[in-house]
C-alpha cells in the first residue's frame, strides 16, 4: 500500500533535511517514489496550523501527524512505515 508523506513546513533548512532523511529511509527499504510512497510539501502556514503543527517541521503519514518541531531519526521514521 502506498504511503502518503506530508512535510509540513515553510521550506526552511530543517524542513528540507526532514524530507531528505525520510526519502533516504524509504529508499533504504527499497521503496520507489510514486510506486510505494509520495511526498507532499505543505507550505501554507494556515494549513500547517490547522493540522495542529505549531513548530515545524511537521510530518504526517497517511494523514496523521506523527512528528513536529524536530528532524526525525531514521529509527523513528522506519517505525512510522510499519
């Protein structure tokens, strides 16, 4: 089943790093973008706030916010993908 991954942030360096570590974790599992996962960048501050993310970067997996205010660790990301 394809995972929908949302990066909630205005495009700051921490948001870009978060995208990078998530992409690396997915690819490390042998996943292919557009087949196994899709990454969407949500940059609108009102949308970010409406999702309950008060500190960026935020991450949502399949519509559920799983992290905010930090760059997630590889182990944490792999746990989200289970």
